[in-house]
C-alpha cells in the first residue's frame, strides 16, 4: 500500500484524520495496520518516543515499500520521574483498560500535592519511505494530573490530564479544542507540509 498509518489504534486514526483536515490535508483515506492483515505491530523496544516512532514507521515502509507515518506518544509525570513515559499504554499491564491505567496512576500519586503533579503529554512522529526517514517531529502539551477523573471525551489519560489555563481536563475540552492544543496536533502541525506533499503525490 502506498501510505499506511502505523497503528492499530482507531482513536489515533480518527484524531489524526481530524487534525490533518483542520490543517488542510483532506480527501486522503488513512489506512492503518487493521487494513493490512499481513502487517503485524512490531516490538516497540526503543528507549524514547522518537525511537519507537521510527521502529513502527520503518516496519511498515520497509515491508510495503511505500510511505508510513508512525506516532508514539505517552504521559510523563514529574513526580514519577517521567513515568509512565514510553510504557504509558502498558502501565497497568498488557490487557489493562484506560480506567485501569488511570486508577494505577492516581494510586501512585495519592500522596503527591497538587502543586507537584506537573505532567506532559509527548508525541513523536516519523514519516518514512522504504528505508528512508522523510521527516521527524515532536509535540508537547503541558499540564498536571488531576485528583480525580473528569470528562467523557478523549481517550487514554485525558480524563486526568488537567489544563490549568483552561481549568478543565483534556476529556472536558471537547475534540475540536483538543485537536488545536494537543501534543499530537503540535507534532502533526510540524510535519503537515511534508506529509501533504507526500499524500498529494500518491493520490
């Protein structure tokens, strides 16, 4: 396939599609690993978000010979020395739900006062073609961990990621606002001009 988003996460696919549309990149179907049964997810054994994004993108683009865009993202909490970090999706175990991960995070921070609960979402993206890296970007969204979950939009840790300047969590601001301020938006915004040229060339 000529272009594949290297993820099985449909939340990410939908969010990336919405952000690209906002950035003016429209009308291009976004295929994921779910659309390519012969492609399995690679082992993400990198030490950083950027390394894992590269691993995923190269896994797809080397196999297909086409373009691949990969996103690796997670939550970094200062009071936990940067955890869960690159292990964000597996923080509470391989088969844990978002609620399980949030519950574990809040347990780990139960004795940490509000002013020391600073955290950030980090998103690294890699766009590759075959064995070549076309572009790499990173986006960061700063906030802190709320005492309790709030909001029903978003996914992952969004219900406990509090934005002081908006006095709401990412799960409360709504998808349109989230897609203007998120770590994923910032990473995509930086890579969008290159990605747009690629997508136009393969339409």
